């Protein structure tokens, strides 16, 4: 039994080595089913393998299935890549019936390979009832990690734990990617506001100058907001 388990673990690890990139727990700009999560996207030369987990929120019963018409969409070109196979999930109209509330089902959908260097993708189930979608799924582990760090910083900020918030917001701004999201501008903004609130005008102006020097495409919006809310000229 131990030999079989080690063989399975080795096989999974080897498959991950073969992948061009593995994106863990990507964030989505918009999604239809909060109970459905994308756990991992593995980009291979010949396929795209996506692992999901769905949690049953129904008090009684509950079911889930995956329509045969599910596709990855490239947002810029609208090019579609339809699923080629699936594992551990029935194809509608067959369904997986849950036995209790809170039960989880993990499954895998396989698609053709997609172009390299994409920043985001959409996953869309094209069906007639209760169809799911994810729009703007981020294909960057760095960006996903920065969003998680930003969320942690905001929790510290909400608790008035300024030192924790400053540390985490600063980590977010350590390296700004070429395709940034809103979290970088707001990290600058909150650093300015925290230092201003602490009465440290020098540090507040330091981060304002860093924001001005940044390559953020919408930095003027955050500069104006910081100046207005912190009373900095």
C-alpha cells in the first residue's frame, strides 16, 4: 500500500514538473458561483488542466455536474478552447448528488493548450441552467500572491494594526508587474494615509513621491485621492 501511495505521489509530482507553469488558487475578477473554486491551473505544451472544488451549500440534497460545453476564452481575442475531457465529475444531465451540507467535490477539466504569456482567461459553462463562469482569472502567481498579501494588509489596517499593515503593503510594492491591478495603487494610497494618520508627514510624502515615480497606468487617480484625503499638497 505504501509503495502504491508513493508511486501516485511521484506521478503527480512528475506531471507538475512537465507543466510549463502551475498557477495556484488564482483570483477572478468576476464569478457566478462563490461555492465553486479554481484550485489550480496547469499549463502543459499539449493541454490546460484545471482543478476545481465545489462545496455543497444546500441544507438538503444538492447536486453538481459539468456541461459538455465548457470553454476557456481569451478575453482579448474571444478565442475559445473547449474542454476535451474531465475527471471525477458527471457530464450533465448526469449529476453528482451530495449527501450533506458542506460536503466537497474536487474534479478536473482538461482543455487544449492555450497561448503562452496570457495575463487572464475566462472559463465559461455554456448551458441552459445554473451555468458557472469565471471572468478575469489571473495567470500570474506573483500577482495572485500580491493580492493575497494586500488582503491581509487590509485586515491589519481594519484592526488599526498599523505596523503589520505597513509591512504587508510595502511587500506588495516590492516589485510591480507589467500588468498591475488596483491593489498596487491602493497599497500606495494606504501607506500614505497610515503615515499621515500617525503624524509622520515625511514618510507620507516619501510614499507619495514613490507613487509619482511609479509606472502605474492610473497613478494620477491615486495621487489626487491621496492628496485630497491626506491634505498633502
